[in-house]
C-alpha cells in the first residue's frame, strides 16, 4: 500500500506538468519519436529462412556499372566514364557553358528573392518565397557539379 504512494504522487505531478505545458509535451513526443526511429534504423534484421532456388545467369545491361571498377582510379583525375553515359560524351566547353547557365539562374533567383524581401511585411508574411526562385536556387549545386564535370573532361582531353 505505502509503496505505491510515491509512484502515484509522481504520476499526478507529471500529469499536471503535461496539462500545464502541452507544447512541451508535443515537443517531447516528437523528439522521442525521432530517437526511436533512429534507433530502429540500426536494429538487426530478423532472420528469415527461404527455400533455396538455383541462380540463373541474367543478361547484364551495357549501362550497368561495376562500382569497384568505375569509382577507382590511379591518376590525378578520374576517367570520363565516371560522369555517366550522357556527360561522358559531352565536351568540356559545353559543360562549362552549362555550368555558367546554371550559375546565372541561381544568381538571378537569389537576387530576385532579395528584392522581394525588401518589400514591407514580406518577411513576416512569407510573400517573398516564390516557387520559381526556389527552383532556380538549385542551379548553384548543379553549376558546381557541371563545372567539376567540365574539369574532368578537360583533363581527359575532351
């Protein structure tokens, strides 16, 4: 009987805390859910027995890449084949121009977003966020990737 009294008192205090601070309760629930999800990502897989079936050799596509072979090189720069089937055929100059176009799109989008932020109340209302400027801001990472591809192609003589 008397051993349950501290547990009941703790529950009442905690219930009162949850009632007084519902926002903190929601935040705690979200944080706990994220921790459980992260832990479950590293949980070992269940062992499932399956009936063995003979393996049949399949025709491999010419586009299938062997990762160990295609991502390792001895030289200062990688071979053109690491760029994939499309960009490995493009000349360095064209990739450089594509990179400049992506960079220009990104700079224009960021500049226009800055202009929209200067309007009174735009930041508070969020009216400065336009989908086409957000889409244009992806030009920055694309410009970086295509300029690296241009460098690889230039080093490989293309």
